[in-house]
């Protein structure tokens, strides 16, 4: 259980760190994504219920970061990537 809480913290910190990592010019301005690597690692070492909670947490953070609100209309609502990462 301690390792699961540690992974939650690492996912949270990695999500913030990804914002500040510049794109790699030598790879045609590709961005470095750390969170999917951590989630895939968690999927291999954690039991199934904890893996689903980790995917839910990572999806919630990603949705909170990338929600698109234009005026009063929400273009991409929260929750779609949670289903995508858990599936």
C-alpha cells in the first residue's frame, strides 16, 4: 500500500514536471511524457484494483490539465481519458 501511495505522488509530481520540460528540437519538437510510463509500470506491479485507481488518478489529473472551455461550452469534458487509460 505504501508503494501505491508513492506511485500516486510520483504521478502527481511527474504531471507538473512535464509542463516545464521543453520540447526536444532534435526529435522534431517532440514532448517527453513521463506519466504514461509510470502508469504502465504500475499496471505491471500493482494488483488490479490498485492499478485501476492509479489509472483513474492519472486520468483525472490529465483531464484537469487539458479541459477545454470555450465561453460557456465545454468542448472536452472531464472523464473521457479516465475511461481511455483504464481500458
